[in-house]
């Protein structure tokens, strides 16, 4: 992940739909926007975690994907706070999930083969929405957290075995916390 100052750090959101929700937004999130054009959306979809090649994307596809992204983030933040998911987010996520998803493909020798082609933006967004439904409504929904670091609000799904992850990244916020604790102990 790269912050607005251009600093990069490793970040595992724990779920593809969370990664997608963190691609930007409106208002104060506009500085994080990475999906400026339909080609930006195609490029994001082509990289992990989804890694699907979409031959075409239109301005309408981009607007629809951003709307779902906005509602995904609202749902993520609500679950992290222990609140019910807003009704608008429930409706938008359910509508996106009801569309045809990407079709998985088996590769040679039974290996992972990616996604069947041709794929559409709508199928990719549906797949992300279906993952959101699964996580938000399942046991992993209780593992949606927000980074405990100072001045950091990155949400993630805690996939650690004990469920004790506290920071967006040990490299970033975890390290800062440990440095502050060390300095405090050294001062005392």
C-alpha cells in the first residue's frame, strides 16, 4: 500500500473485498483514490488479490464499482465498530452479489487456473460482494478490526490464528508502537 506522501508499506487486508474498499473514496478519502479511469479499474482487477483480466471497462462500470466500494467500506467500518451494517450498504452489496460472479477455472494437473474468460467488471464486483456477504455475515465478521495505531484507521480482517492482530502492518504501525514503548521504558 502507498500513502499520499508516496511511502509504501506491506499491508494484508485479509480479504479481497477489503482491499477493494481501500482503493479510495470521497471526501477525506479522495487523496487515496487510485481508480481515476476505467483503465485504472481494469489494472486493479488484474493484480492480486483478484487477478482477473477484464477486456473492457466503461465509465459506467467505474461508477458502479465505486458505488459498491463505498458501501463495502461503510459495511466494514460498521462491523469493526460493532454496529449493524447500514441498510443502504446491505441493499447495494446484496444487489451486486446477486449478479453473475466470476467463474473459477481449474488449471493443468488440477492446479489453480484463475478465472474463466471473458470476464466483466460486473462479474468481478459481484465476486467481491459475495466475499463480503460471506465474511460480514459469518464468523470472520467478528474479526473485522481497525488498526490500533495512532492516526491510522485502516480496516482489516484478522486472519491470524489467535485473532490478536492489532495493527494494519507490523512494518508501519506495529513498529511505531513498539518504538514508543521502548522509548518510554528507556526514559523511565
